[in-house]
């Protein structure tokens, strides 16, 4: 009887450990990457700060073809003129695939 309880406990423990490792090994989401970046210094989800809100960005580009690639390059290269004269600083150190996830998350903020 004691042996079957130990086996049951061991199976539960191993299952929980495997689940924990799986969660830890998952790639970060666009939101997670945004929280680690400096983007929130100039942008907020629902209100203009230095730059437009993510909701404004999502609304402006909603339904446009190739918008993810276009905005990914804009984040990496920086620029000015689309939202006024305050420039968006370039982010060349960010990996393109990570920026793409971030842009997809921004675009998901459309109302």
C-alpha cells in the first residue's frame, strides 16, 4: 500500500515538474517582449504619451497588407513624420522576429 502511494506521489511530482519546465521554456509573447523593452516609455495601450497609443496605431493600420513587416522595419529603423515631428528612436539591437511579435501584439489592441 505504501509503495503505491509513493508511486502516485512520484508521478504527480514528475508531472508538475514537466509542466513547470514546459511553461518556462515557452517563447515570450509579444506582450512579454513589450514589457521588457523601452516601448512603454513613449507609448501606452489606451492613451497618447510621447507617441500614439497602441490602440491608435492598431486602428490606423487595421486591414493594411504587409503592415506587420512594414511596422517591424519602422520599429527597428526608427523614423518621424507618421505621427508628428517627434521621432521614434531606432531599435537596431532588437531581433526582427521579436519585434514582429511585438507589432502583432500592438495590432491586436484594435477596438
